[in-house]
C-alpha cells in the first residue's frame, strides 16, 4: 500500500525533506507538504532585505506549482493541531489530513509576547520572517533620512545569534555607504555571556574575532543582557551578574532597534488546553526526538530543524539557547528520509544526523565563517575565519539554495558551499 507522508513546514528543512523523501521513496509514497503560506522564502537573506540589498521577491518561490512539478502535494492551510494518537493533523481550513509518517519541520513560534513592548506589532523590529524584514526595510529608509541611536541584538532565551551580528554589521556597512555612520550610535545587546559565544561556547576564536570587529566598527556591546521592556524611544536592559543579580540597568536611547526573540514550539504542538502534547513536545513546545530524529512516544513522527528540542550547552547568567544551523538541518533531513525508507522496508532506522555547525555571517564588505565538528565541544574541528570571501560564499549559497528549491534537487547545499569556499573535505561522519 502506498504510504502517506505529511511534512509540516516549507522552509529550508521542510522543502529539503520533501525532495529527499521523493528521491528516497520514489512512487512508493504520497508526499504532502503543509505550510501556512504558499511561499518559500530564504530566511538567511532576510538581513539583506532589511537594509534593502534584496527585494522580498528576490528570495521567494511560489510553492504550489513548484511542488506539483515533482509530484508533491501542497496545502497552504497551515496546521492547527496534531493528533498523534490518531495519525492525523487538523488544518487551518477545517479539514483533516491523515498520515502514515509525519515530519515536523515547522520552525518556531516567535515569543515576542514574553517581553513588554517587544515585537514588530509594538516597539521593535525583526528579521526572522521576510515580512518582518520587509517592514524593517521601510523603517530603515525612513530612519536613514533622520538617523539616531540604534539597538541591535538577541534577547534572553534566544538561540539564533548569527543574524543579530549580521544585521548590526550590515547596517554599519550601509550607513558608511550613505556617509551617515557618524550620526548613528550603535549598541549591541546579547544574552550571551560573552561576545561570540553563539550558544555554542564559542567556535575557534569567535570571541576575539567578533569583539575586534565590533570595536573596529565603533559598536558598543552589553553581554549577559536581559531585556526588561522596549519603549518607543528606548530599550531598558538589565545586565546580569554571575550570581544572577542585577549588575546594572541600562536605558538605551533608540530610534530603531532589531532584536532576535526567544523561540518556542508552534501552536499545533499544543493541545486544546494550551499544554504541549504529552510525549511529543517538551514544556517549551519543541519536538522530542532521539538520535534517529524519531519521536520516542510516536515513532512514526520525526522532527527536523529549529522545532527540535536541544538542551542548552551550558548554564549561563541569562538563558541562552542552542542554534540549529542550516548544515545541521540538512543532515537531519537526510537522516529522516533514509530512516523512513528503512522503516517502510521493514528494517530498523539506523541513520543518525551529524550535528555539526557551519555558519556564514555576511557583514557586507567582510564576514565571519565558522565550522564546529561536532557542534558542542570538545570538537574535532573548531575553526573560525574572516574575509570578503564569506560575503561571496553567502551569495553563492543563496543562489544555489533557491535553485535547489526551483529544480526539486535534494543536494546538500551547505556541504557543497563548505567544500568549495572553506576547503572542507569531509563534514558528515566527523
């Protein structure tokens, strides 16, 4: 009997999973992708959209006709609730879809409501979604006509720090091109215990590299920062000491700000009482998986990417999450596709994702790349480097990934870029 596979989410993880599952299973499975939008957008390019170096349409692909070319069904109704005991998902349009195997690749919900005055609907901007970045681009153009102080960073509980550094430094580059950098004091605030921690305990000399870069660009910083509230003209931040007490409260004037929020699981992972579905998600709503990306309670459910539960690397004065980088997501995708194929064929799943980190942070006229094999120390490879070539590699990555989505390819783009630009000969299995 032809198996039904449902993929929730159509971002980097979801689209890659659909294509790898199609390649791994061929006509033996019916694949349906469910998203809350008909558009794929390339999230790593959002910082460029925010400073108007890209238009939203440059990084978006319309999915219904794209997936149809490759025999993949698609719904933009969104998932309202997963009913794992019944092998079903209730969709946003009131219909229900059944499955034999479910792949959850939804990405996160953005927890703006956890801080007073925080979020695009209130007093701060975001680059976590292309629509947020588009809104910020409008604010950016108006701001450049009447510049002033800026606050950029990542709040308590955040797990995605690279884009915060990217935006601060892309903004610096753009301001210098406009010859108004001297009119814009920039403060970088972060929940990290030190600059370059990145939720990973640092990679190579990211601490020294990023501190030097911020210093060279006249960007001040505050670490161990807890954002207490955001107002129309300022950001109030408590700097937390090692014992958990407040070392100092900062009131930072701000004409514009962008801060990465904490993440949590999306609504479909919670039950009707607003509690995470028992056995499927942790208290924060992230999907529980084993080393095969398989949920222990419901083994026909798999998790991929930012929605997956990974415990913090270490205890820090302000909560810091662990990032799920693009390379790790692609590795999870491959493991899920191969394991579902094994199970369909009556065998035990055996493929394990390689949780390595490969990251490209573009600063416009410079950039930093790092490789952590494995992601959490101690590591076999622990390297960070700086140069204009990072900017070029990020452009190439955008080009190749958008082509992958349009052409229905299952190739691992992060690995390809790492081998071409970073000289890495082997990533998987390190």
